[in-house]
C-alpha cells in the first residue's frame, strides 16, 4: 500500500466516523422531547400571593378565582400563556 | 455515446424543462394534500363548534361563511374611500352576525365572537388551499414552468402561514389569548380591577390614575375574540373631553424581522394599529384636529406567534410594556393632565 492510499483510507474512515457521531448527537438532541403546556397565572390584587396552574376551560384573564390565602383580597387570573416543558 | 446523447437531449431539447416541471408538480401536489388536510380539519372543527352551539345546519352555515367575500371599494377615485371601506366592512360584519344569529338563535356576544373568528380562520385556510390549487392546475394546464417554479419556492412560506392558522384554532376554541392579544393584555395590566364602561360597540374604557394623571384605558370588550373599534372609541372620548387630552398612547403587537427577538419592545410615534384603515385614520384625524401627540409602543413577534396561543416571552413582555407606558405617562404628561392609552388587538381570553 502506498502512503497516498493510506491517507485516502484514513480520510474516508474519519468522514464515516464524523457522520456516525453527528447522527448519534442529532438522535440524542431529538430524544429530548418538548411538550407545550398552557399555564394560568393567578395573582392576588395586592400582589402578595401568586401561583401557576394548568389552564382549565373557562379560564380568562381577569377571572376572579376566589380569595387570597394570605390577605383575603381578590385572587385573579393575570395571564394565560403557553410554555414549553421538557418531558 | 450514451452520455453524449443524454447531454445533447437535455441541452438542446425541452426534455430537461419537462422533467423539472414534472418533479416540481409532483412536489406541489404532495404539499397541496397537506394544505387540503388542514383545510378539511378546520372545516370539520368549525362544524363541530357550530353543532355544540346549537346550529340547525352546521355544514351549510360553514360553507356560507367560509365562501363569504368582500369587494373592495373603487380606489382610482380616492375621495371618501375610508367612509366607503368602513361602510363595506360594517355591512360584512352585520351580515356575518345575521347569518350566525339566524342559525344559532340568541347567544352571548362573546360566544358569537369566538365562533366568528373560528370561521374566519377556516375561511383563510380554505382560501389558501383554493389559491394554491388554482395556480398549480393553471401551471399544469399551460405547462408554465415559471408559474410552477414561483409557487414551488413560495410553498414553504404558504405552509408556515397555513400551519399557524391551523394551530390558532386551538386558542380560539378554548378562549386562550393569542400573540396579538398583547395590546389588550397591557390594557388589563394597567387597569386590572377598574370597572369597564362601554364607549362604542364592543369597545370599553376604564379610568385609572397614574401619579396624579388621569388615564383612560381603552380596549376591546372581552373575553370574546374581537378587536373592537378603538379608533371610534378614542375619537368619542376626545370629543367628550373637548380635546383636553395631553397624549394618546397606542400599544400593539408588531411583526418582527427575522433575527429580532420575540418580546422586544420598541417605541415610536403614530397610531400603532393594523386595521384596514378606518380605525387608524380616526385616531390620526382626531389627534391632528386637537394637536395631540400620538405615541406608539410595540412588542415584536413573528407572524405565526401573533395568531397562535400567547407564549411566555410575549406574556412577560406585556408586564414590561405596561411599565413602559407608565413611564411615558409620568415623564410626558403634566400632573393633572389626561391621557388615553389604547391596547390594540384581539382580546380573546382577556376581560
């Protein structure tokens, strides 16, 4: 085998290895699946209590949720948004 | 010899073009099937929504409303064009509402607004599908490679728009705020507890105080899916105050350019409102009449983000935009002055 042939084989092997590595990395990346979740953010009118929960049909921003567990003021939905969660 | 013959045929006959046309047409046909699936799904979902709402003939109503069209006013004679356009849009709105009321009977306006928007989304998907099919069939019929090529290059963009419309159905069915609801969300953040007063049809205002300045917060009436008539509302409030308004601040969602970050805030002047014209011109005319400065605050987002359920970045930007508006009020409106803040956009899911 001439030195040129050895170099050619080495280059081909290196390319094959790089391809295999990139495929493996891509699979690893895609295995981290993300799910979209709709969140309802609830806050007390005085601002001393806030919490997040899953969106329920009938929720809207401004909806009164009851009384604040801390100060007894009105608890209201302040925003509804979609968040990506890794599963 | 064979290679020479192949090259000769490809270069000096139109076989190459025919092959290209064949491949592109086959590719477009497969994309058209995706569009057709989205269209059919949206029509089926619209029918389901109507059935749940008590429709007597959902299929017929969906067909009537998704094929509904509007003829734009003559524009080679621009005199009075805004009044004519406004009249046509108003007629369209009333006719669509009448068709829905005939089929569904009495319903709450929020429910009707949501149904109307779901049908509008279906109509948009139906139109996109028919438009692509039209150019594909025309290109095939006339063997027009340029037409097929243009359609082929536009197809990824068309599919992105169609997908965004299709995904937006979820938000409207469940009543979740969309990206375009940013303006009304900012208005809500400014006046979460203040009572809402109707100023014109489907548009409300609240009064709050920011550091000794009186603020009229204008937004569409929620939580149904509507954009209201903010231009008419602002005009009415200013006339009611006899022009004694120091500033008008409009807050809206704006399309970002590729590379710009979703949720970034920008400030400018002019009426930030993306209506076909009648509402925007009302703000401009009344502001000019009384020499009132008009500020614009926009939050950037992609076209797809604007019509899909609001994401976290945009929801967080609403808080920042509300603070920005307060800052403008404190620095540019004199103490004791009055200012109008209008949250422009679709108020789905926001009271």
